[in-house]
C-alpha cells in the first residue's frame, strides 16, 4: 500500500507536470495514484477538481504554443511570399505550398477567375498526386468557390464527400475522389477592402482524412489568404511596371539608334551637298559612299557599263543587271545575292543606270535611305556629264527624244548627230512602241535601254510610250521578239506595235506615229501581250487603232493614185470606184464611166504601176475599197449647200 501524500506534495507534483509540459496521460496517471494512495487533508473530490484545473491550464498552454507555431509559420510564409517572383505562376505555387504546410495538411491549390467566364481555374497545386487538379475549371456560383464575393467567409467541411451543404461539380468530384480528399477548407484571396481590386480567387487546403477544422486553423488560413492576395496584387503591378519599363527602355534605345542614324544621314547629306557646291565628281561621290558604308560602291550606266567604282569588296558579278532591273520595280532598294544592294538611278520614270553597294552584313532601313540619297546625287552628276559612258547613253537617248518632240529640227542635222554616235540612218530601221503600266515604267525603261544598246539602236519615252529605234527590215518579227523579251524581263505581258522599214531622219516622226497607231490596233483587238506591224494589220489596223486622221489613212492606201490625178488631171480614182462598183468588171465600169473599155483597161494598168501588182489580191482590194468609201463619204460630208454632188472625183 503506497504511502499517503500530503496536500502540499500533491499540489507541487501537479505544478511540476504543468511546468514540464507533461502529456495529458501523465495527469490521468497522477489522478489514479491519488485515488489509490490518497492525500492527507484532501477529499477525493478536491483532488479530482485540482487535476481538472491543471488540465485546463495545460490545454491553454498547449493552445498558446500551437498558435505561436502557427503565427511563426505565417510570418515565414509572409517572408517567402515577399520575395520578388519572376511570374504570377511562381507566386501561386509558393502560396499553395505555404498553405499546405501552415495547416499540416495533405494538399493545397489556388484557383483564379478564368477570363470572362463564370468559372475559376486551378492554376497551382501542392501535394497533388494526379493530373486532374491543375487546370481544373470550377463553377463560381457554389458555396465553395464563390469567386466573385470579396467578403465571402471561409468554408470548411470535415468531409466534403458527405457534406450536404454543397453539391460538387462532376469535375471537382472526380478530382476529390482521385486525390482521396475528405476534409476541405477554402478562403477567399481578398484583403478585405470591397472597393479595392482583388484577385477574386480562392485558396483551398484539404486532408485525405476526416478532420474538423478549429477556429485557429480557420483564422490562420484567412490571414494567409489576405497576405497572399496582397502579394498577388503587388506582384502583378510590379511585373506590369517592369514590362512597361522594359518597353520604355526598348523604345528609348530605338530613339537613340534613330537619332544616331539621323546624325549619320545628316552628316552624309552635308558632305554630298558640299561635294555638289565645291565641284565634286562621280569618283569623289563613290569614294565618300564607300567610306560611309564600309564596302565597295560601283555606278553603272543603263546599258550596264561601269561608270566608276571605289572601295574594297567582292566583284558585283553577272547578276548586277538583273538586280538593277528588279530595283526599278519600286522606289525601294533591292537586295542581291552575296550581300549586294542596288539603287536604281532614275530621272522621273526614265532609267539611266544603277548604283551597286557590296558591303558585309545586312543594310538597315537607315542605310538604305543613305544609299538612295547617294543615288540621287549620282543622277545629278550623270546629268552634268561627269561619266563619259553615261553621257554617251544620254546623248543617244536624247537624239531620239529630240527628233520626236521637235518637228522643226532639220533632218540633215539629226543625221549628223546620229552619225556621231555611230548610228547610220540611211540604212533600214524600225520603230517599236509599247505602253507599259505606270507601276513598271522605270523597269521597262531599264530593260529597253540595255536591249537597244545591245541591238545597236536608240531608246526614249514620250507621252507614256516606250520607244525604240532598232536596225532591221521586218517590223513584225522584231515586234514579236521585243514583246517576248520584255514579257520575260517584266514577268507580265506587254503589247507592242511596230512600223517600218524606214530610212532617213525625216521618217522618224512618221514612223513613230504609225507604230503608235499599230499599238492602238493591237490593244483594241484585245490580245494581251500581242505584237504586230502596221503592214501586217493593214487597213484593219488603221480602223482599229482609233486614229481620227481619216485623210492620213486614205493617203496611206491611195496616195500614189491621188497624187497622179492631182498632177495630171486624170480620173484614176473615179475609175477605181467604178471598177469595184461594177464587180471588178472593166466592161461594166466603162459603161458607168461612159468611156471605151480599152480606156478603162489602160487606166487599170496605170493603177497597177502605182499601187503594185498585188492591188487586186483580196486583202489589198478590200483596203482599197474601204479607202475609196472613206474618200466618197468625206466628199459628201464636205459638199457645200447648193453645190452639185461630186461624182467620180
């Protein structure tokens, strides 16, 4: 039988248990010992009351320690969340991890509103064992999520599977069962200010066992939700500010680069203006450009001859001509292979050459603008006559242009100018005319300059027409050759009209007008990319061309006969009219003219001498009859009132 304790000794032993933090079992064992041995001076009821008082004190102490540990964990979580995260996703994963450890639970996840949908999406999870949690869409109108309510109270369930207060969505229920979850607590991510911008999200913590959440646990998770919402908002604002700062820095860098390029452009512009004012030349220009670009600069004529070159770099190669033509397609510079850049040299729509830059690396927009500036100054130097080859090309083109635009020039002078540039106008030549669209005029001019130079001819432009004077005797064949070659160069069909063969400087203007009429007829026939000569089209060409020079058309067909009648006062034209009106019968024609048949026969022989032996062939006869009809209509329309009808004249 154990010895009986004194009251003082029993109280001292209870205090020792409290002081050492003994477990609840120790107090139960102490109570059992007291019942068996007893305490002198104390009844059993008093002993039991003292033990229960000690247990309440013990519970308070343990609760305080638990709260202290929870607050410590909350402070640690605050420090962790205060770290500057690189993205919102990284912060959300940190929130989920801290929430799970704060309550010592099995799983935690964070859900935020999904755009404009009335749902929330799980964006981060910790402690999950399946792929069903992250990315899960939850409805925002049940008791758990309540995503839009910033004042929503915490929701806690000891077992969400059996809780009758909520009805889980099918996707949520599938995730709960896959993870084996039972107890669940959810708090809003809100810092409590209904007027402030909040995330509108929800923080969930769950256990795989049934668990009744205490008030302290709820309070801790609410506090973490408030802190998480604040850090989430500040992180978003910080990332947005950093993005704006990076964008501003990028724009500032662009402005600085643009300012530097503008300074370089201004410096080059000043140097080029000084060069023009101080008597510089193409050689000086090429050297300055080569130094500015750090490469090789070469100027070419329209026919591909080198005017000047300066700097160091690879040769331009055989493709320079093709690249130069490509550059004329637009006002922009064109890029060639092997780092070559080509700027077309154009005066309006007239192509006079190209400027080729061979430099390492890419050429930015500012560099292309500088190349364009150099090319413009190069055009001025070429117009001034600084390049011999360029001056020769311009002299050749100027001859044809002057001949067509000034009908007062003496043919003898034009012949002498042509002789000085190596062109003999006493030999047969052809006039070829095309009308390229406005978008490809410069490119077509570039091709024509090289083609005419290669064929030993001339090239010019007038009234939107591309004109070439080429040696040859068959206008139809040359027209088709030109149409095929220019279509291959431009990548699109181009109609061509031709006239000739012609001789002498005095025939140039008339040949041009005839070629223009031929082109009009080809276009009127609706043949895209068609080509022909006026001789091939015959009278049909004159009618289809839309030319209002009826007298000229009649003169082209009946000119020798009309001239013979005017000089000798004969009646060959009336005889022709009567001959065709009588069905090509000399006998019936004689009856109509009231002359002998032999007279008609002699007149027809004279007409054969004037018009050629083929005048009675069907095609030629049709042209003559149409010309006679036009002549008769002109005479009828031109007859004055009171005058007799003109018959047979």
